[in-house]
């Protein structure tokens, strides 16, 4: 039975000995299966639709988790997306904490639990106050996605918005400013003649 729809595959040659077959398009005339020449890697699906990219200058391990969350959003896996964005926030904010045991630092629970850590980071000036209101989605939605499995598209989008805003503040803006200062210094450096 045919569904009258096409499927696009990502393929690779099974070996270098088949290069000429492709260059000369001989595979179009082969009466045998194309599987003799090509390895099917995967098929194109919803995950290949354009998705949200991580903000610029985000560390690679956080960017990888962000991409996974964005892929989950594309395929409408709202709970999985929420958990991935929450993980981005967890990784990014752990690095902001002062060393354990420092006076005035967060307690053990605040260090461990993102829902406890965020208010401590806001209250102690580690995060900009302008982001506080957006952060309210994190505790409820992130926990619901991980433990209850009840996130909606809107919940995931809230987590995405806060994640993007926080990552831009922590990584993108400081790096852009650093690069701008570097360019300014280069423009103003005495020129050798």
C-alpha cells in the first residue's frame, strides 16, 4: 500500500569504490537495489525543521544540551524540552556559585536544587533583577516536566524564553562587549610605519 508521500533519506556511499558510480550517475540505471551502493543514515523528519539555535558564545556543553531541547521542541516533546532547558540553566548557574564554605554563600540545598539556587542568585546580585519575573516558570515547569510529565507547549516556550535570556546575559553579552573592546583597542593602537 502506498501513502502517496515521499521520504527523503540521508545516505552515504558504502565505500570509495562506488565514487564513479555516483559521478557518472550509473546508479540510476542499475536494475538492482540502491542499497548495494548506499548506506541509509537516517530519514529527514520534523527534527530537521529549522529550530532555535543556542545564543552565541555559550560553552559547548551547554550549547549541546540547548540543541537537544530545541530538537525536542521541534518534535513537540514538551516535557523533554523542558527538562533539557532546565539542565542548561542548572549547568550555567552552578558555575556562578562561590566556593562551598565561603561565608554568605548558598547552603547545600541551594547548591543542589536549581529552584532554590535561582532565588539565592537573584537575592545576592549574581543574576540581574530584570530576569527574576521570567524565572518563575523554571521551578514549576522544570519540575513538572521531569516528575509529572504535564508540560504544555506554552510551558516549554516559557522555559525556552528564560533560558535564552539568561544565557545571553551570562555568555553572549559579556563576550560581545569583550570583542568590541578588543576591536576598539586595535583601532586605536599606534600604527607602525
